[in-house]
C-alpha cells in the first residue's frame, strides 16, 4: 500500500549534535562548557518537548540531518559554528538561548549524543524528559583566529 509522507522512514534511535561554547582562554580538562539551546530539538534534559506546529524550524531540522552524517557532508555546519564564534545576532535569533548573552565565546565544539525519553520512573525521580549518553565528538573545539 502506498503512503504519502515527508519521510519514507524515521530512525529508531535519536542522535543529536549538541553545540557548546566556552569563554575560557585555554582549554583544559576543567574547562566549563555551556550549551546553546535550540527552539525545537532536544538539548536541555529537563526541558519539555515543545509543540511548534504549524511552524517549521529550519535550523533545528538541519541539525537533525547533521546528526545522521559526518560534518564534512553538512556544508553549512562549520560556517554556522563561525557565526556562533562571532556572536552574529541574526544567527543567535535562530536559537532558544545563547549561553553567552550576545558576547563572543572563545571556543565552540559539537558533541554527539544518543538521546532517549526518560521512563516514567526516571522522570518522577529526576524531572528530566530526556536521558542522553555521550557518543563522541562531532566537531572538536574551534576558535576564531587572532
């Protein structure tokens, strides 16, 4: 039977790219990283999944595709990181929260996580909607020259 839909299939596991920045001058194991929060895609573990229809959050959608492949296949991704390093206002308006409040971070990086919904028991205990496990580095820490 033929069906119509935007996608032929959807993945069974949810991998997410999480972008973080720091204003530390030197990277060390103690570096404090802060996450950029998107309007629709999961980032913060205690944030309830939002209802956004009928809107289409294009950047969040692109981030979903980014998590399905290597950053080398996402031509827009590294320029997006540069815009975050520049604290570019139009770019920051695409996000739910800028952890640097309009100031430039020194470094940004992208981590790769496997997300899943919490169980009812986990949610009662922690208040979190999501559970995640670090899967790897998507893009290592980068900074602007100079």
